[in-house]
C-alpha cells in the first residue's frame, strides 16, 4: 500500500451506519458545506504523540496538556470542546495543577497560555467550545472538609480573596477568562447559558441558588465552520424548527465511576454537531471521564483526549468500551465488535521523555 493510500484510509474511515444522524450532514454546494467550507479536510499525522489508548482513529494520551499540545502540528483539529478544572474548587492531588493557583490572575494566565496552544492546533475554520464555572470568594478560609455525598469536595487549601474583591463576592471567573482570551486573539462569538434544571441544592439563604454555567463559543478567525441546521431547535410557539438560542436547558448527569462532575452528553452533542462533520478530529485537552470522546464516538467523529491522571484515563477507557486496548507503543490492536484491525492513528509515534515544571491538570471539574 502506498503512503498516500494509507493516510487516506487512516483518516477517512467509514462512519458506522448505526451511528448515523441525518441532521449531522450539512447541505452541500459544489463540494462544500452551505457556508462555503470544505467538507472533511484531511487531518495530518501526529508523529511525535504517543497514545496510551487508541481505537478506530481516536486516541487518549496520559500526560500534561500543554506539553502534549506542543507536539501536535498546526491546524490539526476541526474543533476543541473542553472544560478545564475550575479555580479553587477541587484538589486533584497533582503538583502545580491548573485550578490550584493561589492567585486568580495566575489561573487566568495559565489557561490563556494553554488555550493559545489550542488555537495553534485548531484549523483556521475551527471552533473552540469552552465551559467554565464561577465561584464566590472563600472569605479567607484555608481549607474545606469533604462530605459523604461528595468526597471530592474536600480541599487542603483555599485561595485567598483576590485583590479588589470582598468576602462573599461573586468572582466573575468565566467573563474574566473570556475577555483575557479575546485580548489574546480569540474571536468571542457567543456566550451560552447552560441552565441546569436539576442543579445541586445550596444551603444559602442570602442569594438565589446557582443553577447555570457558561459555555463560550470562540474561534480563531471571523470565518469558521458552523452547521446551524444541525442544531436547530423547536420553537416554543408553533413547534417549527428555529435557529438555536443561547440558553440550553440540560440536566446534569451523574457518573458513578467518577468522584468529580462530568460533562452531560446532552451539553456536548450540540457543540459537536455544530462545529464538526462526520470523520472530523476533535480535541479535549482536559479529558476527565471522557464525555467528549463518548459523544464523538456515537456521532462518527474522531477525537484526541489528553488526561493527566492515569486513573481518570482508565475511567474514560471503560466508559468508551475500550477494554484491553492499552497501547503504550501505538501499535495495531483488534476491535472486538467488528473483528477487524484498528488503524493506528499515528503509527510512528514514540514515547516522549518529558521533564515537567508546570502541570496542566487534565481532569474536568465540578
């Protein structure tokens, strides 16, 4: 087989019939999507990325997000969907983890640097979907105890009140980050309110219970791929399909394997449908329990997940149904469902030797 034939096979594998979603496919005009973008541009190989788990054109690498992104060629991914650890909310037990900074400005700067690397590996018409939560100041409390329902809540540290804020202030983290990314060169295209009808109760009596989070749609250029028809929603008046609005009512979804909150698949699905086409490659650099991978797998997209904690990568592998496919050297493995060999995503990858001074924690927050 010639080299060109191999890469065509590797990156244009057929989509399973049972995963077909009719609304996924944008209307074509002379071989392009309706908004003028090329359909399914080929993705280049990643020769320096060594996958820990790999199957059917997708892969998971256990490692530091920024360090792994530095190994990836420019303009590789059609979309990035992620939710980084929230500031001061969880202690994942990793030295220098993102989210554990004692100063808010350092948290914003660390994420800005990480997302700058994402902008480089995103295609010129790509989209970046970012979910990040807010918090109130800690009142200078220095620790937080765990509880029976949520053992991950316990923390051995709490960051001090940021400069310029007061006890009980809502910090405004999502917008501080969004404006920092806008200043860094991203196009801030939309703010989406994720309303959680089944939100977790709060014991507060001096403010409303928080029942929403933000999702930001960012792009690296003003002209980008967005399949608005794939995510149309029914009108509340006549039931006719209309352009999707910016308030998404989606329940949270418990996942018993993880002691941290996970993306609900219902939140991720419209991002994947709007920002990609079948066969496209999607990035999640804070992979956690693998919700983005699960949605991509169901909708016929490929994905690369980066996760710092091996325990969480194991949870994701189990969730994806990738049993016994640990693949340290990125060799061929067999897919039990079809009995056919999987195609190595990047067949010449080598295990990198890395000395890290900054850990980009790869696990989703609550």
